[in-house]
């Protein structure tokens, strides 16, 4: 009996120890669980903060990509990135413009073929990592000049898109500048230089020709006045005289158009100057088979003028009328006084019964070098306008095709 009591007490002690151990372990487990829960909460908070930072970073990267795209689109030069197959992997707005790619995004077979052709033409002209080259591109009815520099992306270059790293090693970057306007200005400058050189040479030749031409005109005048000439000989001399005077007008036009400075003006009797001018061009009118009339309604009124320059104006207008009037036609020069509130003016009109001037040519007839026939250097009317303006006057034209033309000049009276 006593032995059973002893066993029972030992069992109770063992169970008590086990329960105590269990309680201790449970307490430790509970403590560990609470610590683990704290660590999980800490890690969760840290993860949330990192996720937030990552989201902010992605947003910032997206903003940077958008900003970078806007910067590239705002550049005054084209940026064209080609992959190792020669296909476009990036293109800014100027690049689209330089390659003539539609902004609407239309990429039909024809457009793609034309773009590939332009890229092939560009790549054949430039050297990677070399100097900038000027390339002429023809297409769409217009010529475009580009200055292009090529660079190859180094090893290790990449771009991150949608979380992926796309390698750029071997990609070719083309930087293009549109220099079409610069080329056009350069071409115009060269043409202007050529024109100036030609003008200087023409002026030199005109100076060299004028003196012997004056002698020839004097001699033909003396021959024409000789009483020993027969009728046929006189007509020959008259034709020679007309030719010399026509050539003299061309030489004087060259000299006067390229001359500098202002005219030396003095009071002159306009009617007398015009009458002398008509007598001077009469041989040319007779040679052309045209009747030349002079109507004076001004009298002895004077204007401030240079006699030689005023005669050149009349001579040019008369020659222009003779060129555009058929044989048997008529040219009329009239002068009259017009009353004006701000001062009276002398009105001079040169009218012909010729072919007239087309409406599209009227605005150009006073431009140097413009000629509707191609049979003259196109300086006569330009010289007329220049000299009339130097006299403080105005010149204009009215014309009807098939009816004739009238050049009207106005000069202030003194």
C-alpha cells in the first residue's frame, strides 16, 4: 500500500514537472510569437515604404522619360536612332520632318519604302563617329539639304522600357540639321556675286564703247547731211545712223543703271527737251515703218531735270514702243499741264498701238533683266523708272492686250 502511494506521488511529481515545462514552453512560444508578430509588422511597414518609394521612383522615371521626350522633340535638330538591322527605334519630331515622315503616323508600304531609301542614302554618305557631312535629299517635288553626323552607341549602353533593359550597343545615332535655307542663301549670294561681276564688266565695256560710238554717231550725222549722197545712199546712211543710236541707247542704259549718286538737276524747258528727243528717234521710227507724233500742250513751262537723262527716258520708252508695234502702227508722245491742289505737274505720255502687255507681266516690266521678247537686255524700263524717280516724278503704265500701251510720267513744275 505504501509502495503504491509512493508511485502515485512520483507520478504526480512527473506530471507537475511536465505541466510546468509545458507552461514554460507555451509562455516562451507566446513571447516568441509576439516578437515574430512585431518583426512581421516591421517588415510589412518597411515593405510598404519600399513599395511606395519604388512607385515614386517609377513615377519619377516616367516623368523623366516624358520630359526627355519633350526635350528631344523640342530640339532644333533631328535625332534618329537605328538598330543593328537599320530599322528606326527612336525618332524625334525634327527627325520626322527631315525624313518627310507623316505626323499622322501613316506608315504604308510606299512611305516605309521611301523612308528606308532616304535612310540608306544618308548612311551611305556619313561615316560613324566621323565628321559632319552635307547630304542632298530629293523627293516630294522639293530638295532638302541636311548636315548629318553619325555616332555608334558604345558597349554597355541600354534603355529601360517596361522594366526591361534593352541593349543599345551597336545602335547608330544620326543627328541631322536642316541647312536648306543656308544653301539657298549661299546659292543666292553666289548668283549676286556673279551678277555684280557681270555688271562691273558690262560697265567697263560700256565705257570703252561709248567714245568710239559717239564718233560714229557724229560721222553718220555728217554723212547724212552731205548733198552728194544719192537717195539710196542716204537711206543706207539713215539705217546706219538708226543702228548707231540704238546701240548708243543700250550702252547708256548699262552706264546709267549701274551708276551711283543723284542726278544734277537744273530748270529746263520740258517741251523743247521732248521735241529734240523725238527728232533724235525719228530715224528709228522710220526704219521700223512706224509713224511718230509729238503733241505739245505744255508750252514753255519748266521742270527741274537733267537734259541727257530725260532724253534717255524718252529714247527708252520710244524704243520699247517700236519693238512692240507692228509696221504701219503709230506712237504718240504728248505733254500737258495738270492742275493739282499740291502743285501743278507736267504729264508726259508715250502711247503706242502695239500688242499690249499681259496682266501677269505688268508688275514686272520695270524689273531689271525682264523682257517679254528676249530681244533686249531688259534694262530700258528699269532705267526709266530710276531716272524718273531721281527727277522727283512718277511713272506708270496702262495696257490692253491687242490694243496698245500708254506709259504715263508726272513731273513737278518749277
